[in-house]
């Protein structure tokens, strides 16, 4: 019995060695391309059952497999990834939200602010926007060519000249961003997310974290200009603590600002697409049951009847298969339900946006009037900064209230209350 077991183990060992050897030989002969690349192991599960994301290593010698390199291994996934080009229309926010040319005055977004579209358009959109780019940090969420550079060089990659890095950019957002070179394991390749969450990284499912690498608020750190997230744990990933974070961040003796509003002198914070913070935030109905991928990817069926994760990232309202298989169990009419939530949120976003516009014009008048002391003006500007922050947090979130309507209205309530407080400071 013992002997037999030993023989079996030996046989197995030889088989494993042969398999490994042939794999090594195969990859040496066909480094990539015609041969299907090997599938990587699945993500480990935490005690609470979430898939733990692996974090990409840093340092020199990192190369990147392109989407095309995976085409033969995962033809359906590659084809669905290519479908992202179908989502080709973008909104012109400057035309649709007339108040923002006043609110964002002195900042590029006041003149050129296009809505989002499909992942395959990122390079085209970042190079064609009318907003000027000085540094490579603008590539952070656009291309794995830059992700690799940041993993290789560390923070110094972010302040390289935009035009120099543009020469090295070929691949729009692709497999590497979410899977590294494994082609299937879920990975965090953007180090700033791992840095911001620390050990909390294991508490969030990897299929949400991969999206949280880019669909988050961020700022460029004064000094290094490195892309940085304004929190240090999951618990501090909420609008109140984010505002505190920015208000406590001092740069050369002044409070941090993404831009200074030209006429009124308000030191402003620009919030950017906080989908991750909003969806995982307090009040979220579906956080814990669904990941970003559950609603924006779903499962598709191949010609042979097998299923695969659909990599055409889109609105769940544009995914009838997903609605039929999953959402309709509880939502009899998901589109009208969602549109109802969005209309309410949008109506208030406009209303409060116009109130902010009126208020900031009043602050400009106050600053020019000579009737206020510097201390009074500083208090007014600070109060206004906070009011616009809460509105901004909602305005730039791409679901228009659908991800977390409770948090959305809480932010809008806070913005309105701060507008009243600021008005009371004006005499
Ligand atoms: C490497 C950065 C990055 C990652 C990772 C990422 N996104 Fe995006 N996403 C973007 C950018 C940038 C855009 C806007 C593209 C444009 O307009 O040029 C976008 C656009 C989108 C859109 C289309 C928005 C619209 O209004 O049409 C959806 C949907 C989306 N992302 C969902 C996801 C989901 C779900 C994940 C995770 C599975 C994810 N994204 C991961 C950067 C990223
Ligand atoms: C924006 C992030 C993102 C990009 C880009 C992306 N994936 Fe994925 N991929 C995911 C997520 C999230 C899942 C998990 C979906 C789920 O299980 O809910 C996944 C799942 C997979 C799986 C299945 C893994 C398993 O164990 O079930 C494979 C294989 C895969 N992706 C391959 C690719 C390939 C090849 C590319 C490039 C052509 C690619 N992915 C691009 C996010 C991404
Ligand atoms: C419970 C389902 C659900 C989950 C989970 C979810 N979303 Fe959404 N998301 C939606 C709905 C509904 C909309 C609004 C779609 C529309 O207006 O057509 C939306 C809109 C978006 C948009 C704008 C795209 C568009 O076409 O309007 C982006 C980008 C986005 N979500 C990213 C994310 C990210 C990133 C996560 C995870 C942090 C996430 N979503 C989690 C349901 C979900
Ligand atoms: C097990 C039941 C169930 C399933 C399945 C389900 N939902 Fe929900 N969903 C709910 C409940 C309950 C609410 C809260 C309803 C309310 O606030 O009136 C909700 C709310 C929502 C909201 C609004 C969230 C907010 O903050 O107001 C969105 C968006 C949403 N669901 C999208 C989806 C999508 C997309 C799917 C399919 C992928 C889905 N749901 C599947 C039960 C479900």
C-alpha cells in the first residue's frame, strides 16, 4: 500500500515536471500569439467570502501583454472587450450645465468638459480635450502603458512631460489594468489605491476594486504631482472625511486647492467621478450583494453554450440579458425605477447648481466692495468651498443618483444648508 502510494506520487511528480517543462518550452518557442496563454489561478477568498485582489509588483523589468495578445486564449472576452467602442457618444457638460462655466472659472473644466464614453476611447479623448495637459499624470486612468511606467518608476512617472510619454502610449485601457499579465486573476495594478486602502483592500471584492482604480476621486499631490486618493482607509472613504482631508491639507501655508476661482478668490476642490466611494458608501442598497462587474458586465453566452464574463462595460439598462436573468427578480421595470431616481437627483443638482452660481457671484461682489475684512472674506470663501464640494461630489458621479440615492440626497442637503450658512455671513 505504502509502496504503491509512493509510486503514484513519483508518477505524478514526473507528470507535473513534464507538463511544466513542455509549458516552458512552448512559451520559449511561441512567447505569445498563436498559442493560448495559460490561465492563471483564481483569486483567493477572504473569510467573509470576497475575492481578494492581488496587487501588482513594482520595480524594473515589467512588460505588458496587450489585449491582442489574449485574443486567441479568450476570443469571446476579447470580442466583448472590443465592443466598448460601441459606446461612442459623450455628453458636452459645458453646454448641458450652464452654471459650470461660472463655478469652475479659472479651471480647464469650465471650457471643456466632455462626459464619459467607452473604455477604448480613452487615449483619443485625453489627447483631444481642449484642457491643457502639462504632465503624464493625466494618463493615470487611460492606458496600461502608463500604469506599467508608474509601476516601474514609482512617483516620478507622474511628473514626466505629457508629450514625451504620449510617444510611448499605444494601448487604451485594457487587460493589464485589471488583470496584470495574468489575463484572468483580478489585480490592482494602480498602486495609489492599494496605498489608500492598506489592509482594508481585502475587505472589498476584487471585481469592485478593479473599477475603483479609476472610478474614484483623486488629486495630484503637491510636489510629486502623483495621483493620490484623499483617504487612508475604507472608513474615511466618505464625503465628510474627504472634505476634512482636503481642508487639513496645507500647501505653502494655504489650504489645498485644485484651482482658485478667479473672480471670488475661493480656493476650490474639484471632485472627480467618485463612483467607488458612492457605491460602497453608507446607504448603498446593493453594496455587499453586487460588485461593479455584476451590474456593468454580467455574463454572456458563447456559441458553444458556455458562459463567460461579458467585457463590454455598459449601463445595466442597456443589458437586457442581465435585466432578464438577474434584476427582474426584484425590479419589475428597472429602467423606469432607475430613471425615477435619476430625475429627482438631477432636478436638485440643477437647482442647487444655480444657487451656487448666484452665491459665488455675490461673493465676488463682496470681495470687490471693500466692505468686508480679510477674516470675514476668508470665512465666507471657506464656507462656500464646502458648499460647492458637496454639490460637486454628486454632480461628477456618473450614475446620477442610481448608485446610492440616499448618500446623493444627503450630500445635496449638506450643500443647501451650507449655501444658507454662507448667505448668512454676507451682509
Ligand atoms: C484604468 C482606468 C479605468 C478602469 C480600471 C475602469 N475604468 Fe471605466 N472608465 C475609465 C475612463 C477614463 C472612462 C471614460 C472614457 C472616455 O470617455 O474616454 C470610463 C468609462 C466607463 C464607462 C462608460 C461611461 C459612459 O458614460 O458611457 C463605464 C460603464 C465604466 N467605465 C465602467 C467601469 C467598470 C464597471 C470598471 C471595472 C470593471 C471600470 N470601468 C474600470 C477608466 C477606467
Ligand atoms: C476594467 C477591468 C477589466 C478589463 C480591462 C478586463 N477585465 Fe477581465 N475581468 C474583469 C472583472 C471585474 C472580472 C470578473 C467578473 C466577475 O466574475 O464578476 C473579469 C473576468 C475575467 C476572466 C474570468 C476569470 C475567472 O476566473 O472567471 C477572464 C479570463 C478575463 N477577465 C480576461 C480578460 C482579458 C483577456 C481582457 C483583455 C482583453 C480583460 N479580461 C480585460 C475586469 C476586467
Ligand atoms: C446595482 C447595480 C450597480 C452596481 C453594483 C454599480 N452600478 Fe454603476 N450604474 C448602475 C446604474 C443603474 C447606472 C445608471 C445607468 C444609466 O443611467 O443608464 C450606473 C451608472 C454607472 C456609470 C455611468 C455609465 C452610464 O452609462 O451612464 C459608471 C461609470 C458606473 N456606473 C460605474 C460603476 C462602478 C465603478 C461601480 C462599482 C464601484 C458601479 N458602477 C456599481 C448600476 C450599478
Ligand atoms: C433580491 C432583490 C433585488 C435584486 C435581484 C436586484 N435588486 Fe436592485 N434593489 C432592490 C431593493 C430592495 C432596492 C431598494 C428599493 C427602494 O429603495 O425602493 C433596490 C434598489 C436598486 C437601485 C437604486 C439604489 C438606490 O440607492 O436608490 C438600483 C440602481 C438597483 N437596485 C439596480 C439593480 C440592478 C441593476 C439589478 C440587477 C443586476 C438589481 N438591482 C437587482 C432589490 C434587488
